[in-house]
C-alpha cells in the first residue's frame, strides 16, 4: 500500500482471510471479525484478555481453552488461539520481507517490550515457529533503539548515560543505557570498539497513546448520546464504536499539530451523522491524570540509578505517543530542559536496531561497524525444589538470576538429595510480575531417575552424599529453562594398582628395593667411566658420541623385572543423566505437540485458500483488462481493418460483450479455472488478428534490415581477402553461398506476400527473417575467430663430425679467451691505464661482421693467442 508500516491485524470475512491493510479496510463494517491487540493477549489468562477487549469495545467472540488462555471463535467450526492468529500476522510480515528482498528470508529477530515475561516470550516463539520463521533471537525494544542510536557514534573520547523514553500505542517505558568504548585487537591493530550496557528499565504496561484515544472516545460518545437523546447509548453498537474509534484516532493526530480539531462520522448510529470538534486544551484536561502517570517510569529509573540530572547526556524520545505536545512539555518540566532529544525515528528506530542485531547474528552479513551490546533480564528469577523428605528452607529456594542479569547466561545449582523431586521456576518478587500474571511460578519440571541411581549405588562405599546437579540457561531471548540434570555419586574403593618400584635382578642383589631407573643410571655411569679411561685423549665431541653408545649398549643388556601390585583407596565419580519432564500448566503453558501439528495444518489450509483467492483475483483482472483493452484498440485504430474483415471484427466484439456480461453476473463467484478458460477462448480469436497487425510494420522493417546486412556482408568478405588471407577459401565461399540463398528466399517470400491477403496468414514473418540473419552472423563470427597460423621454424642443415668437433673446439677456446680477457681487463682497470671506449665495441662488431665466412669457420684450427688485446674484448 506504499506505506512504511502495516497494521498488525488479521480478519475473517465469511470464508476469506484478510491481513494488514486489507483487514484495516473492513474494520468499521465488520468489527467483530477484525482481530487486533494480539501481542498484548499472548500468554495471558482468559480473564485478563476478556477485561482488555471489553475496555477497548472490541466485540470479539472468545472462549476459554484447556490451558485457561483465550481462544477466538470465528464460526461454528473454527476456533483460533492467540498463537495461531499472531502466526498469521508474522507470516504476513515474512511475505513483505520476501517481496522487497526478492529472495526467501529465513532468519529473523523479533522485538518485544521489556515487560514481556516467560509466558509471553515462549508464546511469541511458538507463533514464529508456526509462521515458518527461524528466530535468531528476541530483543528488548529498548536494546533495539540503543543499537540504532549508537551504531554511527564514537564513544572513545567520552562515555555517556542516555535515557530512552518510549510511549507506544499501549505501553510506556524508560530505559537507562550506558555507552562507552574499549580497545580490541583487530588484525594486529588496536582499535576502539563501541559498546553499551542496559543499566535499568521501568515501565507502565497499561499506559499508551491508546489511553488518550479512549478518553476522546468516551467524550464524544457522551456528546452523541446527548444529541440523540431517547436513552440511546452508542456504546452498545460495535459498528458505531468502531467507526468512532477510527475517526478519533485521526482527530488526535490533528491535535498534535493544531489547537483545534473537528470530527465527522457519517451514519454513526441508526443513519444519524455525528459532527463535533474539540480543542487541544480540552483534550489535555481529559487526560490530566495520564500526564502524571507518564512520568512514573522515568522518575523510577533516575531514582534507582542515583544519577543527577546533569549526568544524563540525552533523553531520546521514541514511539508515536511522544508526539503529543502536552507530554513533551511535562517531560521538559520534570527534566528541567528546554529541549528534548529526537534523533531517532519514533516509529522505526526499534525495528532498525533489531535488523542490525539480526545482521550481526547471521552468517551471511558482515557489519563494518562494531557495537557491543550487554542487555539484562527485566525480572529476577528463583528456583524452588519440592519433593519427599525435602524441607522448605534456604536450600530449596535459591536466587537463580538477579534482575538485570546479563543475557545470555548459564547457571548451576546443586542439591544433596536421594529421591526424585520437582523444580519450579518463579519470578523473584511478587511485587514485580508481568502484566496479567496471577502467580510468580511460570514453569515446573519433574526430575526423575535420582532414586533409582541412589538405590543402585547405595551398597557402594560412598565418600559423600549423593547429590543432583541442575543446569539452567537464560537465553539471549530472555527465556529461562532447565536444560540438564545429573546425579553425582562419589565412591571410595580399594583397587589394585601397580607399585611404582620394580626389582632388577642383575644389579646389586643385596639391595632389592633399588628402583629400575636408579639401576639403569648406575649402569650408564659405570659404562661411561670405562669408556673414558680407555680413550682419555679423545676430543669432547668423540667422548659424547662414546657416552651415547655406551648408554645404548647398557640399555640393551637383558634384565628380568617382576611387576608388583598393591591395594590403594581410589575416589571415583559417576554422573548419571536424570530425566526431565516439563509439567507447566495454565495460560503460560506452551502449545502441545498435537496442538502444534493441528495448528500447522489449519494455517497451511488457509495459506492455500489465500493463494487460490489471489490467483482467482489475478485471472479475473486479466480477463477484465483484456476485454477493455481489446475494445479500445478496435475503436481507436483503423489499421485493424487491413488485417481483419468486418464480419470477423463484429463477431469478436460480440464475444467480448458476452464475456463482459458474464464477468459481472455469474462470474462474480467463478473459479480461477473458469476465468482462465474464458480468457483462452478470447485470445484464440484475437491473437491471430493482433499478430497480423504487428506484422504490418515489423515485417517490412525486418526485410529492410536483412537487405542492409547482405550489402555489408560482401564488404566483410572483401576485407577478409585483404586483411586475413589465411582464412580457408571454402569457408568464405560457403558464407557467400548462404547469403545468396538467403537473398533468393527473401525475394521469393516478398513476392508471395504481395499475393497474400491481409486477412490471411502471412507468407513469412519478421521472426523468420531475424533467425536467418542470426545464423549468418554466427557463421561469420566463427570465421572471424580463426587465428593467424604461426610461421614454421627454418630447419638448420645437419653438420658432419668434423664440423661438430671444430665447433666444440671453437666454443672451448672462446670460453678460455673470455676468462683470460676478463682477468686482464680487471688488471688494466685497477692500474687506470685503460678506459672504456664505446667506439671500440662498435669497431669490434663491424670487424666481426666484415670477417669472411671461411675465416670464421677456420677459427678452431688456428692457434689461439692466450693474451688477446684488451680493447677487442671491450
């Protein structure tokens, strides 16, 4: 729809599912079938959701499912859970990503508000799984905004504290983030890397821009009831309230930029129009208590941090609700600042930061800029143990992760126990629970196998009591889980081990306790002494070699050893994996495997219906477009009379009228197959006419191009004869022959076309002409690529034995002459009596060139002067 954001809506109109903007278009007519606020309903108990939809005047038909969560009733046969509806919205987002990326997107990062608890996060992950998404991580919204804020800044010279204040449609929160930098080695160089750490976050999960809109809705509803009178209450009409809420949203947006805004709703109730207006001052009075509530998260963050106002570098505003002028004024007044920071896009900052995290976590994208992120858990967690013979004390309830614990993290706890037990995970404080949570416990596990392991090893000599080790993980997404449990049994037993001392018989029988290592050393020393006495005059290197030889010979001497054993106490540790079964119940419980399979089947069926609906709509548009376009062509162009008879055109127009009438009557509910069949029938009549019409201009153009190319071809062959004489004669003749054949075919076809009526099939087509030209071009290009052959090397005449021996003698004498000359040259140069003369080299070359061949050949037979003149050598 050419918009930068899409409404998170899913609607059902009869048997049709609509998503995004399509669902938004019918919300005023079918308010009971357009489902919204889905993110705030996931993981919530039924009563909480029912209260929410009633407060927002949403006429949804909801029932309670087996988990105690809400289920939406679409019709008599179809109910959908929140996870299933949210999966539809996420699937719509995936399709948007695929369309704009022009490829299949598989990996995702999803942003969530900081107050999301374990049930909400797990439910959202399951919805993403149903949508076919591979979720790399969930990310808190404030972390996404901090990523977007810090990715293009440098904190190496100055660290800073920044507060992010976000008021969206339904929630408000404030976050304190500390930005800094650290040094790291990258390819051997020290570079500065930016990082940020989330220090604290506080929220109001029931305060947002939607609360302001509800104040306006209530105000205008009262005003309409007074205008109509007669005890009429517009709140009892879901359609009227849907229309009013839609218009109130626009009115609030107008008030953000103007001091007064009108409101107009046609046929609001019982065909009665409603028109009114409101000033910004009145709007601010209606929301007076909301302004004070909006400061609470910010006040709490600053109070708990202990920072002064001047230590806060910036207060960044994000979220659509922060555009309200009165809210900005209240924040400025509390912070004591004349201006607030608005460097981030209020709507897109969070999603842009989430995309940066997705790029960093994925394998296919490398970020040039680095920004470290340290986020923390919004809640603290404890672990509680329950089972037979377990007394409730400090050991059975332990703090597992304090609030703002770094994400991700691993935890380990140990308990001394010999029976099977249960593990419960709960929030640390009952005063800080996720919205709608009725109990701090959010997960339960049954750990079994410990009693069996204890019984198995109880008869052994236990060195310490049997204990169970529990391994927990707090994922990057903020989800806490029990990953593994082991039973640890430590036993002390008498075992036989070999003695360290070995008896050597051939050394000092009177000393049986001498170790084998000592005996070997003694033998080596004696052997070395004997060798040294025999060869005392040898050098140090020889002595070393003799010592090594003596040592080796002594090691090779046969010796008998006897291996002795002894009993010793040895400690052994056994780790036995324990079985873990999740027993979480209630609204926070995940969908069962059977429910997931059923949900996947339902969603797959809906996707198939949507594809068929889109295909049907596409073919209907194609048929309608073909009818209108064809009629327009016949009405605006007289050239079609040259390629079709009047009877043919009249018959075709009647077929078009018949199809058009069917399209708007019986064709309203037709299938994709029927639309395709109708279109094929019309194209079977119209395509030959349109083809002949196209050939009216295309065929003469192709003939002209062919004749021009044939004229160029003769010049190409002539150039070959001049510039490339090595080209095979038969290949060039073949090209000329083909060109003559093509020319004859063209002349023949042109004559046939002149005899053919314009209403009949053409004698030849432009496509045939271009195909023949391409064949000729391919043949010419293949000949052009023939390389010039390399010249053959000249064969040297064979020499007889006498000439060969003379040549060898010449080579040897030349070498000797060169060596002597170089020596003489060095001597002359050292004395300074000879200088380099470039003319001497030239004279030598001339003399050698003037020397007759006979003199050169007889050089080997003459006696060579061992002292040639130096200037000749130079």
